[in-house]
C-alpha cells in the first residue's frame, strides 16, 4: 500500500455534460487568411497536454502530423486545433492504420473528443494561469464548432490492441466542414510488447458521482444513475485512472446520498462490491469505514456495519485490495489525533487493511512513531503518508 497517491478528479469524460461550456470567446486568433465562406478548415497538431487557449496565435509553421508511439494494450493521445474562415461544424473521421505485412489497426480504435472551454473569471493567482477561456472538459464527439473567432480542438485517442504486431502504422484523420476536406496524416509506432491488463501502479482518483449526476440531471440511486455512473467508472478504469471506489447504490430504491459517498448499507454493499473488485484491473479500492463526524471535533465508527463488511471481504479474498481513507489534510495536531483514533478503531476490526492520511506538511514525530496499529502484524503497513502540496523534505 506504500506510495498510493491521492488525487481528485471530476470525470466529465464519460458523457456530454448538460451544462454549457462555450460562450462568447475572445477575439480572433492570428491565423492564415481565409477567402470566401466555403474556405477550408485550418488545422494544426499540438502536444496532447498543451492547453491551447482560444486566442492563442497560430504558429508560423505548425506541425501537421499526429504522431503516436506505444505498446500493445495502451492508449495514446493527440490534439488537433481547428479554425475556419466562417462558422461551421467540423467533423473528424479516422481511417484504418496500415502497418507491416498487412497488419492494421481499425479506425474503430481511434476516438475523438470535443475539447470544451470554461471561463475562468477569478483574478489570476499565478502568472502562468490567467483569467479567461481555458480548454478543460473533453466530451466524446467527432464534431466541434469552428470559425474565425478563435481556436477549437479535438482530443484524439488511439487504442493499440494487445499483441499488435510491432512496426510503423500510417493513416489519416479527415476534417470536413466548409470547403474542401483537410487531411491530417497519422503515424503510429507500435513497440514489440504489450502492457499487462493488471496495472503495475496504484492510484486513488476520486470520482465525484453526485456532481456528475447533477450535471446530467440524473437522480442519485436510480437505475439510470447506476448505468451512467458505471460508464464514468469504466471509462476511468479503461484509462488506468483508478477510482477510489465504485458507484455502489443503496437498496432498495433510490438514494440516499450517503454521508460518505460509496458507503452503502452493508447488505447493499455486499451485494455489489465483488463484481467490481474481482475485475483484474482493480488493484486497490477504498473500503467503507462507516465513520461519521468531523476530524476537527470527533469521529465515531459504526463497528457493527464495519465488521459485517470486513468479514464478507475477508471471506471472499478481497480484503487484501482494500484500504481506509477517512480524513483529508488535517490542519492541526488535534485533527491528526482524531484521525489516528479512528484508524485505531478500524484496525480492531480490519487489522490487515492499510490506512491513508493525506498531509500538506511533514508529519510530526509522534505520528511517525505510530508504526503499527493495535492488532496489526509488524509486516503489515498500517498507514501510507502522502502529500500533494509542497512540504519540507
């Protein structure tokens, strides 16, 4: 369990959000001149992690080829920035990727996402991050609006099948809209090995299911909620972004919104959890602690519920994948001690389950001295310290 990073993520990647992200964009970016309303779409290839703002100037000699390289059972990303001389809808279509000795990767392995913009209206807190329109959410779609008012972009992914023959593959992405089609060449170098299905690293990315459901106007706990949130969950899993817990819902009927998301009543939890955890892609998951309270005051644990779930997971051979994560970034000694007390209670009922306490500072010595919890063996890591803000070495 050592080294599990804590991260938060709102995965708007799984569906088209109901909330609009596009509004009045900035003035036109500097770009090649267009002639006539039916002018061709302009396109250039940017780095996959480059946040290209709507008003960024067009490069003098922009790269025009999507280049990927990777192993089997991997996904790789690219970005195509587009504008047009007049308002239009640009549609992207991929070809098959042809490789050595007749090998190919089908066009269905290529997916497109519409990169949408969010207006950051707060005054800048950092000279690198200014207010204004920033690309953020990516929505599954092979169409984006384009025009002379600024840049828009496709995120492009290619999934390399497992055991794909090694070599260089080539194909293209065709952009239509306005005048004549624009062709973006694609090259993909496949290495001679495949990435295992079981991840070799461990992460804990927090999926905000209630907020995703709110954005899609889906009622918490309904069958529709389950279907949609499973789509978010599976999307993360498919991209090796390990959710810290699956979208388990209460039984019977809708809701409730659990005080701690992911903590259904034991019977409902037991009925659903094995189907998720038995997936070989799941290497760790957050086990419900049934802890209530506030780390700044006190925390109590419903030990009867905890014991029931722990007993089931142990019987099913699943508890070795579990961890506890109760509090977040305690700001003082009292809050840290409150969490330590809660973890001691948890370890009375599940001594083999490690715990996480996230810190933004170096742990004090008294915390470092607590190497094991009551009931834990000396070989069982009882806690994992992580820090996601600068701290003293």
